[in-house]
C-alpha cells in the first residue's frame, strides 16, 4: 500500500493529470451515448415484439388453427428485423411456430411478451418470444478506430457467453458503466489506446503495474503466513476438543460404576429391618443425591456422544399421541402436587411417525419438567398439532418467565437463566434437548415476554 501511495503521489505531482481527467471525461461521455443507443435498440425490439403480439392472427394459438399464416408473419418480421433474430410463438412452453429452427438457445438473449385473446383481453393464450443472437453484441463499434467498445455479460450469462470477454486494458484507458433495461447487470466498456491519447503516461503505467504486482505478492505472502497460523490454531483446537470428549466420556464411565454401587447399597439398606426411621431418612437423602449425580454424569456422557456424532438412532414407528400421554401421566403427580391446572389438547389424527422413541421422550419430558419446575401457581397448557407432516408440540406455563436478554443463550451448554432461584441444575437440559431434537429431525424454540410472563416452549418435528 505504501508503494502504491508513493506511485500515486508521483503521478499527480509530475505528470499531466489535467490531460488524464479530460480524456477520461470524454470517454465517459462517449460511453454514455453508446449505452443510451444500445438500451434504446433493446427497448425498440421489445416494443416491436409487443406490437406483433397484438395482431389478431395470434388468436390462432388459442383455436389451434396452425396454418402458414403465423409462420409467414414470423419469417417476414424476423427478416425485416435482421441480425439473425428469431421469432417464436409458444403455447404452454410448447413451440407453436418459429421463424427458424434454433439449435442452442443459450446463444440468444430472450425477449418475451404474453399473447392475449382479441375476444377476451384478460385471457392469456400464449407467449411471443424474440431471440436476439448474443454474437451480435460482440460487434459493437465506434467512429474512432483507436477506440474499442465491448460488453461484459452479467453473472447469468457468464457461463453461456464465454466469448464476450473484456479486452486487455494494459495499454488503454478504460471506462465502464452498468447498463439498465434488458441488459441490466451487463457492463459496457470503452477503451482508448494510450499511445494515441496519453503517450506521456506510458512510463507511469508501467510503474503502476510493477507496484501492483509487488503489492499482490506481498499480500499473498501475508495471507499465506496468516492461513498457516490459523491452520495450526485450528488443529490445536480440534485436538483439545477431542481430548475433552475423551475425558468426559472416560470420566462419566468411571463415575457411573461407583455411583451405581452406592445406589444399590443404599436401596438395600433402606429395606433392611435393622435400619430405623432416622437412618432411612438419611439413606433417602443419600439416594437422592446419588441419583442427581448420576443424572449429571449421564448428561455429560450424552453430550460427549452428541459432539462426537456417535449417538445411535433407533428408528421405529410410534403413536405420538400415546407416547405424549404416557409422558404427561408421569409428570401429573408433580403438577397436582403444586396445585397447578393442567390443560391439554392433543391431536387424534395422523398420529403415527417414525422416530427414536427414547430420544423423543427425552425432549418431551425435559420441556414438561422445566414447565413444572419454574411454575409455582397457575396452569400448564399442553398442545399437539400437525400441519402437512410437521408436528408442533407446545408447553405453555404461567411460571417465572425468562428475561429477553437471556433468551438467546438458553441453548448454550451449562447456561442457567435462573441460577439464583433454582439449585442443583447443571444447565445442560435445554442444550442437550436441542441437540437431541435436531438429531431426530426437530427443533426447539423458547419464547417468553419477560420475567413474570411465563414461557412458551415449542418442539417442532417430522418423521425420520
């Protein structure tokens, strides 16, 4: 950049910038005139096409009276227009008549207009097409033999019109402009040989090219250094993530075994006749704590499997009405224990889907449990709807709600929107549920108007 800046200063200090500005201004004016002429010609072709479509003979498309009248008319009009223009009449994308056979439509610029019945102007009976050969756009010319006028196609035509390329401008002054109308997106360019227009700038032009080439080399070198560093960082990050997954998986397996033994021994002691009521109460606490720890470990283990894409999916045909009713029955005692009102509306039609029933239950039970956990009074509403194969399971509660600034982080691992109010929570529930939902072709949305306005949890899913 410093080299290029120094070169620009050199040019504007020692060379005739007035002459350069004047020549570019002249070229820009000539280019504007040429663009208007070209756009006017394209507009004229469209008008010719629209006029032709209004002729009564076009009604033959409607009555299928395909004699030689349309063909003769198209051939005569195409001949009048010249330049290899082809006219076609289409009915429901079927060619009814054409002024000549077209082997490759990609070599033409297409103009089209609808054909309406003369008896019923609102009835569309077909289309009239004008195919303008793209090769004509290669033959643009100017009055000055040292100037070159050319078109650069839009992205739509780049692959089709590979022969319409910009000329080499290293020895020319070039101005360009974007066209409108039928050639919208195309660039019209005009160049003028420098040796005829600005001979004094040839040496400086070489200097600019040298500076540009050097800048490109320096830029590529910097990009190569940065990309190499980024690759090293990415490889290190991937290695760290792999080690984290291995650690979580190993730790989870190692902790589950002793915890399982603690739970078994605790439950065995609880039914022993030698244990008194006080000891039973302590054992219940031990059991609850152990189950809580086991649940946390299971979540970490499942998270590790999801991140490593090793979570198996067992597909089976299920009745979602029965499965959801089963989940509701499981949590009903918790709902009624808190004196909450339960309202439910579950579809009875189109109930069979293919999914992993265990993963599906995990998502549903998590949404129901969250609604119960964060609702102290009021009601819990459960809805299940279906629309064109997409199911919508919705749990609406009147609980504490969620602040709007916290809602965007709800699906982040270990994030807790109510960490001060709710204890013994890892913040993995929603994150895991969202990952599991996506695994079974679903998605979870959590909506809330804010603190004190409850939560609307939506689980949308489809059959696998």
